[in-house]
C-alpha cells in the first residue's frame, strides 16, 4: 500500500469518525420545550387563588425559548431544565431567620470612572430579591492571598477566582444569606483556562463575578455615548442571574428569561432582565415576596435609570396581574 493510499484511508477513517461524532451531537441537540412542557414546568396552578394564578400564567408576555444558534449556550450545553416542582423538592438554600441579608462585596478598584454604581447595583438587587441588600466597603485585591497572572491573549492581569472565593469566605458576615464579590478585574479558574466570567460556591454562599468583559474598553473598542447605561444594565443582569443561582435556581430552558445560560456577550445582551413564570415561581417560593410589589420596585428602578424597554414590559405585566376579570 502506497503512502498516498494510506493517507487517503486515514482521511476516510477520520471522515467516518467525524460523521459519527456529528450524529452523536445531533441526537443530543437541544429541542425547545413544547407549550405543554413549558406549562408543566410552571407547575399546577389549580390550588392557587385567582390572583396568584394570574401571576404565574404566561399570557402573551413571555417568549418561548427558540432553537439555539450555533455557539449559543444550549447548542454547547444541551441542558434538561429544572421545573418548579424539581426546584421545590431540591432542598436548595433558603433565607432563614439568621441568614437574612444579601451582600455585595466590591473587590479592587471600583471608581466611578471604571465600574457601575455600587449604590445602583445594591438598589437593583434589593428590588429584585425583595431582601435587604448591603454593599460592603471595597477590599483591595493586590494581596498575597490572591494569585494573579497576565493573560497571554489579552495581556491583562487576571485573578485566580478560587483564591477570591477563599478570601470572601473568611469575611462572610454572620447574617449573610450570600456574598457576591464583584470586580472590574478579569478572572481565571485555573491555568488551563483563558478566562471565566464568575465562579460561585453555592453551599458556602459566596460567589465572585467580573464585569471586566462587559466594558467595550476591555476589547479596545470605543465605549460609545451610552456606555455607562450599558455597563449598568449588563452588571445588573449578571448580578441577579448569579445571585439567583445562590437560591438554587438552575438555568432556564423554557422561556426567554434572565436565568438562560449564556455563552457570549451577544447572548447575554439578548436575555431579558426579568424572570419567566417558572423561575419567578421558584424565587417567590424561596423568598416569599409579593409579586406585584417585586414588579413595582423594579419598575421604579428601571424608570429612574432609563431602562425604558424593561420598564414598559413590567408596566404591561403589572396590568395583566392586577386585572380582576
Ligand atoms: Zn448561570
Ligand atoms: Zn426562566
């Protein structure tokens, strides 16, 4: 057998392997849930009062999860989803009499110039979760306890996320339900990774998230006239998404929802700010807030900071849930 034939055979074998791999992927590919599956995920509303039933009925206000595009989260991670019932049975962490507050811990430089307003992030989390939320004074990060490196691609400094979590654990306030560390520094989970947006230890109630890659300046792009608003919006979204994970909410596959997984910035930006009925029911079950109150606080916030599209969505939804026909 000539070298050329061997090489053709080898290539043919490779091709077969590739086809099998592609077939395996397509078997596993994510199929968006049907309407019946979406409703089943919300769970039975039968025993609820008409008022509460309305709160969790999707009506025309929520877009079903579409088929993912190549590169989107669900095309790479075909998740099975978590229904309300599965969540209720999961014995996830819940706020208790002793663990009552949410904390935001800024790490490193969080000046006006670089980061989103901490006070606005605090207000947003308080409105979203209906829990008292405090922002702690910034902690410097250039300590011996946190390992860092220069990323070979971006040439920017990155902090080892696990070390930051250990730092947060040591400082956990006794009344904390959870502490979310936020930083404008880029993070990495271990030396084999390029970067990570964030990392959390759900049981130990600490997490850290970086907003570095939400700033166009990170990629050497101009910030644009509306960049402060864009950075605030992205930061609010990542904050509530990650904090909701701390309540045991898994990624949502049912509707367009703040709990959708995200693989890239375009996908994060396309995600709405609010929870779908499945995820709203989970968070309400955990925290016990009044849903109209939840929406009213979020509406006031969105109007104040100029999140106009989200404000008009909330107004519309509030109208639906307060109807009495
Ligand atoms: Zn997530
Ligand atoms: Zn959802």
